[in-house]
């Protein structure tokens, strides 16, 4: 599994500790140093089954600074994917990418269900 995170993010730190406590093996990727590509984001979006807007870090300074709340509804999917790929800090994190799922943000119950953990 791929764990995409920003190490300074407290939610990412909590998710990493949770994965480690459950004995889940994962590869870690720093989202700011290694931005997801448009192709990766497109595949993750499809695999997640979520609306693309859920991939945006709506609480981030970049999101607010660019006034994306008003712009995203009028942007095409390709424009949104390009924007997300341009700056890892625009992407909601952490992301957990498995063979048949993508989890966006950390909600312990959702992660446990996806991983088959009681």
C-alpha cells in the first residue's frame, strides 16, 4: 500500500501511527516533495468512487489563497486534476492507496473497514 502524506500534518502522523499499530505494511510518500501526477490522481479518483472535489485540501492556505471554493465548480475535471498535480499541498491528505481502494483523509472507521480490521 502507498501512504501519501505530509509529515508535519498531525492527521497524517495519527494515521501513520494507526497503520503501524495495526501492523499494516506501507510505502510512504511525501506529498509536497513528490506531488501526485495527473495520471495518478485520475486513477485514484476513479478507484476511490468519490467526487473529485473531495481530493482538495479545503482547509489549506493554498486552497483559500487561490479562492478555489468559488472556482472549482466552474472548472473541468482535467483542469482540477492539473491544479491538484501542480501542488501537493492542494491535495487532501493522508491518502491510502491499495490495490482496490483509495482512502482520502483519515477516518479510523473507514480505514478499518477498507482494510478488513475489526
